[in-house]
């Protein structure tokens, strides 16, 4: 089932075009990543998608119905977590959830269930003002889940959080999708998108400049490498001169251990590895898959070249 169907969506603020004729779909059971720097149209898209703003042109259908600010029936099927926490700081976490459960007409038994699931039971009776950023974010997700939504919209769900909160939220996102529900997620973390998303779209200047599943995008725009970790056995100036002649790239250095990367497509890969034995003691050789970070760099540099 298609959860989101966006066709030709455009949003203008005066002469400024924030969203420029974009189209994409998100299916139930899918985690869809919406990626790009700040100020490129992500927030404007999310506001239209959640019924907080009207599109200037195009269509945004959620579960088959056109999304508008007045469409309460569809909005009741959506849970939303914005980047900025908007909680009642003087109330406890439990009181926050109980208040919104009343507004949503949700079963109040859900409050304790969610607090327990997101490891907030002990903190549930404390004022939110005393919560860490990670705790507030987990509480926001609890609030978004009160009405048992079929679509979860997340704006930077793990930005700046502690590791425990990040791991918990990521696991719950995957669990939500495994239940056959849809997730639309904006994130700056390309590693997070790579780990969680079935498909991603890169947006720049209001336009989608690349879209697809991470594996296909990495195959198209990225490059697989062999990573070689070694300790030089010759003086460093001589070592780096040798590496430069081989046209190899340094990726990392940890103390005496230096990491070099060689593209898998390099037809001289075998001979270059043999030659490295002349200047270093090789500790490890392992393959390194292309990353979404490389895709991000490739598509944004390409888009910049096209617009200049």
C-alpha cells in the first residue's frame, strides 16, 4: 500500500521557491530518508506532508487522500516528531503524555506502555525540564505513537543524542516499519540513513537530485575500495614519496599504523599491494564498501556544477 504519493509538489514563499516540482512515493513497511543540507526544502516538504502548510502546486496524497490542513481524518493516522522539542517543561513526562492522550482520544493505558518501551518509566514522574536531550526526544516519539499512527514523520530524530538514545530510537524505527507501517525521515546522518532506510532521496535547492535504494545509489555514484593497514618500515619521507608514486590515497592514521585505500576498479591492485611490501609491514587488508557519504558528495558536487 502506498502511504505517501507526492507528485509535482511545489511550495513558494513570494518569489522564493522552497520546493520545486518534486515527486516521490513511500510504501507501507518502508523507511524513506529525505536527505540534504539545511535550507534546501526538507522542512517545507514536511510541513505540507503533515498538513501544517498548503502546497502552492502539485499533489500530496497520504493513504490515498489529499493532505490539507483541514484533513483531520488523515492527520489522525500520522505521528510527527519535529527537530525542536515542544514539550511542557513543568509537567512530568507522564503528564505530558496523558494530556496528549486526552487530545487524541487515545487509550491512557498506552502511556505506561510507551514509557516502559522507551525506558522512561523511572523518569516518568519527573518534570520534563530535568530531562536530558535524549530523554526529551524519546518522550516526543512516545507522544507521536499515542494515536497508533500508520505513518511516522521524523525530523532529525537522533541529532545530538547520547548513544543509548540513538540505538533505542533506531531500533524502534525499524520495528515500526516491520509492523507494515511507513516512516518518512529527515536526517543529516548519512550513516543513519544507510543503516535504516529502504530508499532515500537527496534534495537540493528544492529539487530531488537523486533517489533510490542505498545499495543502488552506492553502486552508481560510489566506489568500493580495498583498505590496507600497515606500519612503514622505511623513513616516513621515503614512505610517502613511494605512496605518492603509486597514486594511493591515505584514509586514516592511528599512531604508527597508516591506512591506505585502493579502488577495487584499479587494474594494478595486485601489483600495488606487492609493492607496498617493499616499504611497509601490512597488518590487515579488507574491502570497504562505498558509503552514502560518497554518494552525497558526488550528487551535490554534480548538482553544483550543473547550476553554475
